[in-house]
């Protein structure tokens, strides 16, 4: 069995690190997608209600607030989550690009 060159070992190590980072980014992105989905459902409910106020859960208590105020808060939170999701998507693209580069270098080193 041929010995793996030192450069190859370093590349494999880097590749594994990037794979772990990619996995972490994908988990975070999925979590944010779930949050966005929940916010969209809540916004839809607020839009369809005929009530003037609704409850918001804050920590261990529920607070009664005007529907339009809750709608504004949710929309702002949703925007923040969407910005974070876009940032994670860019990070995912960068990591995938690095992984492809490392994969190419690994193939050359292992020949």
C-alpha cells in the first residue's frame, strides 16, 4: 500500500474541516427556514383575524398586544431571518467552492 504524501494528508484534513463547516451551515439554514415558515403562518393568522388584539408569548408569559403591532414585529423578525438565511447561502456556496478545489488538488496529489 502506497504511503499518502504529507500534502495529501493536509488536504484531507482541510477537506474534512470544510465538510463539517458545510454541515453546520446546512443545519443552521434548515432551522432558519423552519422559523420563517412559522412566522409566515403566524402572519397569515394575524391577517385573517377579526380581533383587534392578540397574544404574544414572551419568555414565561403571554402579552396582549394590538394585531398591527404584532404583525410589524413579525415582519421585521422575518426580514432579519431572511437576511441571515441569504448570508448562510453565500457561506454555503463559498464552502462548496473550496471543497471542489480541494477535491481537485487531492486527486492530483493522489495520482
